[in-house]
C-alpha cells in the first residue's frame, strides 16, 4: 500500500484510490499517530515529502522497496539486491524545476507548486530546497517582474489569464541556466523585458494550447541566448533541447550510468542496443568502450539531440533511430544483427510484455535494465527469467531523489 502524505511507521486513516491485485495507492486522510522516526521538515515542500524522515531511514526504506517489489511482485526468493548508493547531495540537487503560476487568497500572483491534491491552488515558493540558490534567484526575479507588470495567472476552468509555468534548467557542471516561461496561446506581453530582468543565460517563451497542466509542446521561441542548454556528464558534453528528457540529478546520473557501464562489462568489441535512448546520454557513454551502439527513441527531437551529441563529443560509432520500440525492434535487428548487450531505460510504466518479448528475441548475452520504478521492474524481470532464460544477477539501488520516496536502480540479467 502506497499512501501519499504518509511515511513508514505512521498510523493513518487513508482513502484507497487505485487498487491492483498486489498493490494499491491511497491518499492520507488523517495522521492518527506519527511514526517514531518523524522529524520536522526543513521547509515545507510538496516535492520533498520524505523530509520528515532522517536520511539513513530514507535509504533503508528505499532499499526495502526494491527488495519487496522483487519478492512480492516478481516472485524472486532472496533477490540479489546490493546496498543502496546514497546521494552525493541530500538537498538542492535538481537541475530542472517546473513552477506553476497562480493567485493567493488576496489575488496576488504566486509562483510555486500545486498544493497536494488540488489542481486549482498554488503555494508560493520563496526558497526551494531541491533547487540551487541560483535557480531560486531566477524564479524570484521572474515573479517580481510579473507582479510589477500586473500580469495574471492562467485559469484552467475559465481558460483566461496569461501565465502558466516557469521552467528553470541548470547545467550543474557548465554553470549555464535557462528559463522558459509558458503562457496561454495567442498572448502578447513585454517578454523581452522579462527576459532582461531574469538572471538566466538563455530565456525561452512557449505559448501552449490545451487545458492539461504540461510544459511540453506548444510554440517555443528563443528570446535571449541559445535554444539549448549544455551539461557535462562522465567527461562528455551534452546539448539538451527544451522538451528533452535529462536525468534531473546530474551528480547521481553519473553514478547511475557508471553502474550501467560496469554491468555491461564492455571490452571494446561489443555491439550494444540502447532502447529508450533519449538524447543519447547512456549510448554515448557506452560507445567509448564498445564497437558500436544502436539507439532507439520515440521522440524525434530527442533523436536529433542524440545525433548532435555524438558529433559534439567526436563519437562516430553510434547510430540513432526514431521509432516505437514495440514496432521497430525486428526491423532494427535485421539491420544491426544480434547485439551482445541490450540496455533499456524505460519510463515509470516499465516495459510492456510485447517489448520484453522483442528484447528476448534479440538474444543478447546481457541485459542492463535502468529502472525508475521497482514495481514495474519486478514483473519485467520475472518475464525475462521465465520466458527468456535469463538469470537476474544483481540489482543496485541508486538514490537519485533524496527527500522523496522515489528510487532508481540498475539490474543485470545474463543468459543462464
């Protein structure tokens, strides 16, 4: 049972929402008895609900999450889970923040996060413990300028108003900061002056259609600086376009991808297939120690970034393709031949049974599975073992997101 708003050890009254055969999600109704390990949070933050647990307890619980998922959902007896790798930084570690505009009870413009469980209420943020001080500075400057201008927040119900979101990205290694304001469609305001008032290296403006709370898509133009942000990872440099996915904890992404490279056991002769390759971060890292890497990604802009990033780093043994893994795997294997190693880094929903079958058909000696959700890793692991003849050799949890219940891990499968 996953209860939003509660932490391990609490006694609560909760309302069950989503329910499956082996797990359920619920929302906290009442905290009847705080757990013995509860502490006061440094700063209230909806994105950091585990501030109320000491960090060592967070690590214990996350390690238990991975083991429990593999045992209970995957049916593995005594799964080979390594000790969890703790985060380098426990606070101010995120390289990307998405803030929402709204109004408080007095009608003043606010910029922060949705109140838990409420799409219509935004709690203002003046200090964000997950962001750097420089991101705080960018957000506060943009908010102050918009307040002075008398600009209004976009209202989802009436579909009136201007300001929707502010997205701030930071190159932790390059020092670059990019801000992007998202507004309603057809809107006009003094965006050049807002860009000048915001202490970011580049500033973008997106006019978004639709009612959904999303910062993706829309018509984006560059107001100041470059359209992309650059970041360094594992000695390589990557260009990140506005909608592209990039791990939000740069320091721990290096650890995560280092584990993937270690498990791949490359000698320079291997052919690697990288599924859900994004902008080519893992593929480019692995290309340094392999004969060739073939990457597949659904989003065409991310594939363009991946090709550009390989060129940027002088890597010439990668090939990237746009397509749905579920549909293009057989065609890709006809071109590439059977890989020695398959690397998968799927979204939280994990892999469908059909995609797992396609991976089994690839007949690789090793599969390296980078997971952001142990409850979807577990059934995928069971299918690889039962249907593919693979053995689950090891799983290494990596704490990418301190102060939250989320945990990433890297699993290694080998042909039995």
